[in-house]
């Protein structure tokens, strides 16, 4: 099964501007999230994985070919995502799809620290 975890790094111009107080947090429309999974314990060694996402209950579509067991995604706030992965060996044979992840709906999390008050 694929697991989603909010990435602690803050990347992207909107996120940086939001943290600096130059742009309200509401303007941020994506959140960086890491999808991770465990490798299979049977069959031939995996050369790479195919990562697919379903958005808002729609069909799965491939978003990446990944050599490791995690991948960083920029997911849009206001949508619900489900992920699955399949291993592919060196002879380009694809194994079965993993169990799908639980639905994940990204959000911005709690508010950040406000700027220093100015006393006049």
C-alpha cells in the first residue's frame, strides 16, 4: 500500500512568499507530499516502479517512473488523491498493482508564525 506523508521542506515561490508574509497563505494552491511504499518480497528484483494517481475518484493515470520507494508530489488543495504502484523488472515485465492508498486530501496545515508586531 502507498502512504502519503506531508513533506517538511517548503519549496516553490508561493510557499516562500507566504512564509515571508508577502503573500497570504490562502494563495498557496499546492502542497508537497511524499508518497512511499515497501518493495515486494517475492518475484524478480524491481528495476523501477510505476506510480499512478487517481484524482477525485477518476481513473488512475501514471505520474512517474521511480527507481526508489518514494516520490515527492505537488498535490492541489481541494482534491482527493489515491495512489498505487507496480514494480517493473529489468526485462520490462510489470508485476501486479499494489493495494491502493487510503484517500488523501492535502491541506496547508496550521497557520505559520505571524510577523513581529510593530508598536507605534
